[in-house]
């Protein structure tokens, strides 16, 4: 049972040749008090053999979270993917963005069209873990069972994690953006970029494995 938690096979209706992946980073798990500080976007066309990854940041949007979210959605919509791929996006990334959009009170709310065909690679693994009474598998743990290692992002002498990002890095970054400390912004954005790109690359790698293309 435990091996099946890590190894999954997508159904034919879940396999897309042109898809997007999204991953967000924020300063709090609570969207009513937190802010989105970075959005990673992966765009892949398996037929054309093309893949791109971009990271939109709060600093790049001059501190305007709403602008960052809108730009991210527009970029994905312009690519016109057939599906959206995430790892725990249903319960976290998309839910968080939805609540932030509601809180920011857009004049015209941005919409992510491909979210209508959302493939969350975490959902079946979570269900099986619950049934087996074991802890939910992290993306890194799942990839490790497939022989893939995620290169860690180091910050202040230790491996960056979601908790460290939210509790320490994000607050420093937001303060730097609000005070326009360009050198510190650049330094922190280099770390943020590496961290988010790693998550997007992992999402894409796992989707390709589950789709039987890798």
C-alpha cells in the first residue's frame, strides 16, 4: 500500500500535452492575514518540446500583490494550456490565491481558465496515505522514490523550507520591498527564484512520470 502512495498513474483524461504548473510562496498560511510574495509559472508543450519557467515576485510588481497575481494569470491564459498541474494546489495554492483575490477586491477579478481542468498530483496520494494511516508524502519524498533528487535552496546557512520561507525570508523580503532596498531585494529574489523554480521543475517532473512519459 505504501509504495502505491508514491507511485501513481494518471488516467487518459488527465494526461495533457500542453499544460501549465503553478506554485506560490507567501508570508502566512492564513490568506486573511498573509500576502502572496511570489508565483512560479511553468509552461510545457510536450509536442513542440518546449518548456519555460518564470517567477513573478512582489518586488517585480512594485509591491502590488494584485498586479502580480493578474500578470501570472494573464501569462498562463496567453499560453492557453489544456490543463493545470499542481502538487497540493487544490487545498493550498489555488485556494490561497482565490481568497487573496477576494480580499484584494479587484475591479475585475482575474480568472485562470485552465484551472477548470486541474490535475492535483497530491490528491490521490493523500487519500491513500489517509487510508493507510501514514503521513502525507511531500513532493520531495515522492520524487525520491522515483530516483530524482530536488536540489535544496540554501539561505543563511541552512536549507530553505516552506516554514522558514514563510516565517523569516518572506517578512525580510516584504520589508525590503516596502522600503525599496534594492540590493537586499535583488539578493532575496535570487533565493526566491531558485526555490520556486525547483518546485515548478518538480511538479513538471512528477506529472511526466505519472503520465508515463518519463
